[in-house]
């Protein structure tokens, strides 16, 4: 694969992502003298604007829906009452407007918190991430351990460690995204 092919593949992947996000117009430059390898530049997401003349058939349904949740917690199954209380307390302390989703389509949100690896498997098939990291393909998805681990464990030292890790991770997410 030549450098030109590599660049064109990267541009194609970027455009595919932008299409999935509902962007219909991408501004860029093309320099005929120097060829595609030096001329094609992928527009940054911040520089991309939807076309004002886009027909109603191509409107972004996410943009037309009610305001998205600020934060959505994702879990593979309904949370127990104790685990739900942990999530509610953390959300209240961080002043997040959030909800917990356990199935169905991924609702629109500014930020997703995947509660455990099973949630990642359910909502993002094929993706893998260590706890307290972001998915490689999506910087709006933070992975934590499930609060069910806290509820199920009886070792006070281990429970305290899990709570500190969870709280530290969520505070870092809040600082990073300023939500």
C-alpha cells in the first residue's frame, strides 16, 4: 500500500464516520498540481457544518429529537436496587442529568458510561476496553466496572477500593468533558 493509498483510506474512513454522524457536507481542499496524496485533507469534526440547503429527507433525526441526555449509563441488565442507588448517588454528586439504559437502541447523549465489559459487548459489539478507559473508536464512551460488583462483594477493603476507583474515574470524566 502506497502512502497515497493509506491517506485515501484514512479520508474514506473519516468520511464514513461523518456520514454515520449525520454530516452531509464536508469542506476540504483539492490541489491538482500536487496530487491527491498531499491535497486531500479530512475536515475536522469541529470544522464540518451540515449543509443549510439539505433537503428534509436528509435531516439528522438525532438533531430533531428532544434534547439528548447529558449522560447515559449503559448496563447489560437491569440494576439491582443497591447498584441503582450507587449510580444515582454518583450522578447527583456530579450534578449529571442521566438515566440508565439496559437494552434497545443507543439513545442520543453527550456522554456514555458503560458499566462493565458486558455493557460494552451489548452496546458496542466487537469493541474492547479496560475498565476506566475510553473506547478506542469513540471518545464519548467511558468504561467502568459494574456497580453490581460493589453490591455482590462482602470484603469491606475490596468494596472501598472499587468505590474509590469508580468515583475517581467518574470525576475524571466530568473534568474531561466539563459536563
